[in-house]
């Protein structure tokens, strides 16, 4: 089957081409995420908390500083509908993915979104997350 250059199918195939995917080094794999409720509870119980107007940042240093950092995200129903909660979660995940090379290893990080995060822009969330991360001393290099 031949694809016509300006046809919808041609444009879709070009858009879905694997060569346009970001390099793997910028990926944020599930192995870097906190997924178990016991992990979240451990960070909540034993970690240090940094508070901001949009976010809480809980950090628990691990026993082995060579372990890669792991991050988790909490968006409660106080934020709004599932659409709003998922949007905030995607934004937070992107912030951590974007700055993962600057985060020091050997820590579990839980980012908890407050109700005001639903109305915050991406830039506001990113600025606050970076401010809280600097205050918690988990950034290896200045941003």
C-alpha cells in the first residue's frame, strides 16, 4: 500500500515514527517511581517535609547513597475531578523527569499536591518544586 504524502494516514505514520521519540536517557522509567503504599507510608512516617503553597515535598534518605532516587506523587480528591488530578500528576512527573539528572541519588521523594495545585500553571509548579528541592538539599547541581 502506498501512502500519499499529505494524506492523514501518512501524517499519522510519520508522527508515530519511533525515531521521533525522546532518547532513553531522558525517560523516567517505572523503576524510578514509588508505587507501593508501604513505600509511601515509610516516607510519610520517617521523612522530612518541605511545605509550599502548591506542594509538600517529603524526602527519606535511603541506607545506600548509591541507590538511584525514586519518586512518587500523591494527588488527592481534594484537587478535583480525575481529569484535574491526572493533569497535576502528569505535570509533576514531567518536572521530575526534566530535572532527574540534577537530583541526588539515595533518596525517596514523595510530592504531595495541595488543592491550590489544581489552579497553578506548569511554570508555577516547577518553580515551587525546585525551590522545595533546593531547600531539602536533594539537587546536586544548581538549576
